[in-house]
C-alpha cells in the first residue's frame, strides 16, 4: 500500500479539484485538459523514457483512435462503446508495428523519430484527403453520438481522471513486475540488456503497444469530449510538443513526473497565451533549455531536496537531549 501512497494522495487532490474550481466551466475545462496531457505524458514516459523509442507521432496515434471512433460511429451508426475500443486497438497496433520495424531494421533514436514524424505528416494529409469521411479541415461534430457522459463538464472531468489513474496503475504494475526490470535495463544500456538474455524486441514492442493504447484511449475519449474532431485538435504542435515538454519538466522514468510536468506546462501555457502564435517560439526555446540544462526534471530534484532536508534535520534532532518522563 505504501508504494501506491503517492497515487492515492494524487487521487484525493484531483478528486476535489472541481469543487475548488468553484463550478467555473473555464477552469474545469483547463483542469480536464491537464488530465488529458497527464495521461498522454504517462504513455510517452513508458515509450520514450524507459525504452528510448522516440515516437514523434503522438498526435497521429491519438488522432487515429479519435477519428476511427468518430467516423465509425457516424458512418456505421455504432455506439462509441464499440468504436472507442476499435480506435484504441488501431493505435496500439500502429505503435507496436513502429516499434517492431525499428528493432528489426536497427533504427536508432533519431531515425525512429524521423520515421514516426513522417507518419505524423501522413496522418495529417490522410485526414485532409479523405474529406468524404473526415470533413477535412472543418472536422466532425461529435456531440450527440451516444456519449452523453462526456458532454457534461464535471462528468467528463472524472472520466479523464479515471483514465489517468488507470494509466498510472498500469505503469505501476509494469514497473513492479519482471517487465519493469527489463525496462530499467533497456534504459541503462540496451546492448548489455540484450547480452544478458532480455528479449529487447518483445519488451520494446510491449512498451510501445501499451503506451500507444493509452494515447489512443485518451485521444478517442477526448474527441467525444471536445465536441469536434479536426486536424487542429490532433496537431503536432498541440500534442507532441506539450507532451515532450511536460515529460522533460517532470522527469523521465518517474511515476509522478508526467503529472507534475503536465501541471507545470499548463501554468506555462497560461503565461505564454498572450503571445499568440509566438508561443511556439517560446516552446522551442523551452525545449532547448530543458534538453541542455534540466534533463532530470522536477521529481528527481525535489527528491534530492527532500532527502537533503531530512538529512539536515536528523543530526539536529539527534543532538538535542532526550526528554525525560
């Protein structure tokens, strides 16, 4: 139980956040968007943080699930309860395929990033080209397609809170199992891990599939929550860059790093909002600074500060005379 104390504390804080927002639709939507980015960052932490697979197509994976779920619901008159799992399976399959091909062809981090970035561009052009199904740049209205729970702001918030907690639980179970030891070995030295008998291909594909499934589930539900699904909703600038910044801010290979990073990014986004289109420039500068000077993130820094604080208090407590009686 103590190992999950941080998740329990996080759940308690986030559960009461709508009440703290005072019923404001604006702040409630901001909080819901923060949950979405938290879940996406948890998924990216599993894919990139632990197995060094630089997927620069997070928007395409989330968007694939979103478009598949919405288009099938509209064209075939199916319930979202049926189409969302299909979209999630499509995203997970694509992620596993990219991972398998990259290992099979010996693609490094940079080349995998280029390949997945190319897929992101292909996804965008497919959405625009298949106008008869996707309605092109205008997008598709998702209200009234059979998911009323996500059309209510407070209920939608708790749906995404449940998704985030499920993602964190999956992450915890993976890290606490044999897979976790393999992921740690892969993040330290892939060649050494392979020589020690670890199935590098299998564990990389597993991380990519699970992470892509989380991306897809969050993306599909967000498509119905947002009220409209369009290329701008699942753009590279709108998904990949914020998630990458959030992961670097919070700390890779940590459980709550993606959560803290997403909160920090949400605050930064509010500060740079007045800059309009120049906010992309701010994000670029921030990425450069994070990559060069702050690679460990907030969680490791806070952990070291906490340990140092406890270390300074312990000698002080030991030097005080014991009270009698």
